[in-house]
C-alpha cells in the first residue's frame, strides 16, 4: 500500500516549492487537475533523495509521473463519491505537519526562513493539498480498509513466495499485568478543587481555549484549545460521554470525574449521532503511598502465579488495569526485538521461558505511569518462515499483497472512466 501514501508524503513540501511559474509546461492533465513539469521535476528529485537514487535514473521520472497521475485519479474519484473532510480534520493535519517542520528545522523562525514565507502563509499554501490528500486517504480506507486474505489465499501466497520471505528474526510472546496507582482522597480533592476553579473562571468570562492550553493535561487536545473534534458514542469514557451528550450547544458541564481525572466539557456542535466538544482535563495525581500499595498488590499477584500455579492469563483478566490487553489475558503480542519498547526489552531479556518479572515502573507519558509484572511465555529463535508458527505475520503480507493487486486493478478501471492525458 506504499503507493497510497506517496502524494501525501510529498505534497507538504512540493506545494510550497512548486508554485506555477511563467512558461512552466504542462506534464499531464487528469480530470480538472493540471500537473506541471516543475512539480514532476521537484518530486522526482525528492523521491530520489529519499531513496538515495540518482534522479536521472532511466524510467524514474516516468514512475513519479505515473504515481502523481494515480493520485489525481483518486482525488477525482473521491469527488465523484462525495468523500468529505471537515475543516477541523484539515487544520489538525496541517498543525501536525507544521510541528514536524519545526522539529526538523529546530524553530518556527528557521522554518519560515527555509520556505521564505510566514508560518501563516505556509499553512494557507498547505490547505488545499492537505484537503485533497485527506479525501484520497478516506477513499482508500473506504475501498480497502476491510480487505483481508482468506486462509486459502494466505496458504497460496506462502507457497508462492516462501523462498523470498527471508529469515524470521527472533520474537517473544509477552504478557503483562498493569496496575495504575490509586490516589488518596486528599490528592483527588486537590485536583477537583483546581478543576472547579477553572470552571468558575470560564463562567466569569475567561477564555476556554486559553485555559485549556495552559492547564489541561490532555496533550493531544490541549494544543488545540481542548478541541476533540467530532466523535460518536463509544470513543470516550462512559462518565465523560454521559455528561457530554446531555449538553446543549455552547453549554458547559460541571466538573466531571472519569478514570483519568476531572473534566470540564463544552459542547460546540452536534451532527446527527456525533458531537463536537472541547474539554480541560485535570488528572488525579498518584502519591508515594499509592505506589507502594500498587507494588505490594503486584507482588501478591505474582505469588499467586509462581507459588500457587494460578494461570497468568486468568490473573490478568481479573486484575490488570490495562483493559485493552486484560480481555486477552494480558497479551502484549508476539513481538520482534525491534518492536519491543526499550524498558520492556530490558525486562524480557532477563527472563527465561515461563518466568514472570517482579514489579517494574512503566511510563506511558510525562504524566501517566503505573507498575506491571511481565510474563515471557515463549522466546522463538530466528528461523525460516513456517506458516504454522508465523501465520499472523504471513497473513499481514498476504493481506497487503491482495490489496496491492486489487488497487492495481482499480487504477486501471479509473483510467478507463476518468479523463487523463500525458502532455509531454
């Protein structure tokens, strides 16, 4: 599916550098979209530099032109299928890309210097291309998001390509039980008082977005003034949703408690079953007493498994606070070495098959942490591909192979029904 994201990767830079020039020639036309020679020249240079190729490699420019034509065909079809994206979607994508620019070049000022324009103008220049590429992504998700290879197709794929799949690296099947330290009543009260003060300030006229940026401990939304975009039921915690879906447009909630802390919620809009809201989150901080209690609890759970042979998976289902893995007995997955987080790898590397670690702290972000015990069920040494041992990995490759074949057929169909022409 790498072809799918080709234009999305390049557009952010090319849209800025490839502005129409006097005497610039047309390379191709797709539906109502014009592809300029300068755009293909630039994208060929960029494609080559990213892959350490000579931009003059025979056939490379034509390959890039074909990819750009495919992307324009997809955009034309997205319009036919009435694929839409919201202004908020576009804004978030632009902010994310601008953030990458700043990280790459070191500062906002350096980015403006490199591109020769203000940050606001950079964002304006990006808007149309970002919107187009989001529409293309949505179209691809709609067309191929649920495509999977059947068991028979996986077996056929393996039979055809097993000699070219290479060696399967070492991997480990890992489980864990995670506990989040429970805070004292005093700590909870402190967080709730702060949330109430912020709510009182908003009611007195303070700007919600400014307070969210300064105080909210939800990093994903704080930078956007607490904006969570449009969502349907089932995305947030039940306590959050119960309050948010009861609000009228522009109405504020009271202080709402969820498993992660205290929220102040404001409903901005409602579209059918989806709501658009923003929030300020004040997390409930743990304390040392809670940490010690958590470690003791995990040690007791470990003893149940080691000394009394209670299955680790059953203990995980009953005790783990990681609800995503608890339902599967604490399974983190069968992971290659390079897929394992550094702190987890440090634990796993010291375990033998069937062993369980002692409690270790695990940090998910600057403000979210807990403790877990880790169970290494089995370490599988490097080996040649085996469909019985490596079925999940082989299926992923077979899924991708099937999508690529269907994608190629689909592009041929689009080329038959949508006007396109290479000019030079």
